[in-house]
């Protein structure tokens, strides 16, 4: 296990941004939890939504008066091939899970569990990679640890054989957190709490950039800033449907020859399939000079993603399955016209036709892109309504409030299956 250095953040910096009553709830809940020890465990410190959440949630938890830490499991590369198949299987793909893969998964979870040497009041395990750690931790005399599994995936229709293998481990937890209650498969006996993810409005990816700064940064990557730009920011993953986004672009370009497309993503250490799918996307695009495929390999970091999102004329998240879609939250927070797949947690964020658009096909997505390009002023007003929705519901202090409430309920024995 490796501890992640998250630095320091202050709740005071968020008080002018989020609703006053939300901050009052945090203060009240934190008072009863001061000094409690919290550990978050996941698979990677870079390249995914979970890592982005923890870089803010953990230090804010500490600032609220608890002792919060974040550790990342250690594992060989083959382990992440196994757990990527878990991710696909939990989202509905049929997967092969041979005995050798089970043995490797068990061995890694056992080794990392043995590295937990300090007693914690709450341990939050994120997603399937470290899930089975709970199976190998022995109780500490005179100390109660509350174990929480935080699932960021849509598991409503999992591969049954894989789910049957994992569900006994899930049921050993004291609580399970899902983005939506609809994601919870049958067979769980553990108490479930639905809690949606959030973004940090003060992080480099989401802080306000001037028009001039955003334009300057985007121009450095060869974008013609005088022409319309379509954008999707996401991992290179078939569930995010980047090939479908290219189809959308081609349909729009037939009527707007000046339009450009940027596909921007991060290559995460726990997603070995991403490298192969990136090559597939590059091949599908061909030699079109108006399509830009960019990642952290091209020095695209948080500020650069912010600039692309702040500058784009239309931002898409055309997912076919989606746990939540933090890139949708980011787009709305920047007040940009946003189009998302009608799946998973995206409808929690976009009210169709009011704060953005929900679509179910490439043809529908292209039609909505054309609508935005035809009337940018109207769609800018829609996007500002989306920004206010994010301010009230999807910024990190709300997630902190919900987590503190869960901790308090576990201590009081108020959470039931």
C-alpha cells in the first residue's frame, strides 16, 4: 500500500460558493466526528474520476476535524488486466474469469490487507480492484472499524458469474455506496446508501479561466480558435463511445465544414485496455486534420482540459454506459452547452431541453449539435441553468456532507439494509 500526499484544503474557501445551509450541516456533523480516523483505498492516484474526487475529499475531511488518509494498492500489471475485466463484467459484458485470475486477485487483495497496520474508524474501499481486502482483515481487540464499499460503476446488469463471485465480499461490508439505487443488483444484504459523485470547483481543472487564457492554451494544440469546436473529454474506452463521437462530428461537418473535433483523455495506470482502444480511435479517425486526439501523453493536464472545456462550442459525453459522468459535471460548471448519453448518472445532471440535451444515438447527438451551433445564445442560457444545478448538487462539500452523515449513522447504528 502506498499513501497519497493530498496536501491541505480549507472548507472556508468553499463557503462563498456552495449553499450556506450545506456548510452548516457539515459543521454540525463534523462536531460529532472529530478525531475519527478515515482511510480511503483505491487502485490509482492518477487518471480517473475516483482519484480526482479523493484529492479534494480527503483533505477537506481532515479540515473538518477527522484524521483522513488515502492509500493506493500495490499490484503487478497483470492484476489490472483482471480488474479491468471486472469493470466490464459489472457493466454487463460477459467475461472470462479463470482460476489463475482468481488466484492473482485474491493474492493481491490479501497482501494489501496485511499492509493495514493501523486501526481506523472507517475504511472506504473504492470499486472492485481492492474489494476483497475486507475478506482478509482481522478484527482489532477493543476497536470497531466500519467498512464501506464505494461502487462508482453501473452494476445494474452484471455478468452473473462474476457477480456471484464478488457478492459474498460485498456483503461482508457494513455499508455499500452506489451512485444510484438503480445500480444495486439483487442479492445484496449489506445496507445501501445512494450518493452521487462531485467535482472540486477550486481544482485546476475547474477553476475559472479567462476567455483569453483558455483561447491561448487551446491554440497551442493546433486548434483554430476562430472555428467551432466539438469536444469530448473521457478515457479512451468503448463505453464512452469515442467512435460514435467521430460519427457525430462527420455528420455535423457535412453541414458545417468549418467544425473541428477534439477527443481529450487521460491514460490511467489501472486501465491497460485504454492503450489498445486509443490506437483503434486513431485508426478510425484516419488523416482528418480537423480531428485532434490528445491525452496526458501530449502534455494535456488539468489546466489544459479546463481550457478545452471553457472554450468548446459543444461538449459531448456520448456514453453508452456511465456510472455518473464527472466530465458532464465539469462541462456544466463551465457554463458550456452540453450533450450527454441518456444513461447512468448523466440524467441526474442534465434536464433534457432545459440545462442541456440527452441523446440515445449518434444521429440524435448530431442533430442537437447542429441546434446548438444554430443558436448559441439560447444554449448558453440553458448551460447557465446547468451551472447552477451543479453548484447546488454536485460540488465536493455536498459529497463531504453525505459521507459525514453516513459515518454518523454507522456509529449510531441507524443504517439498515
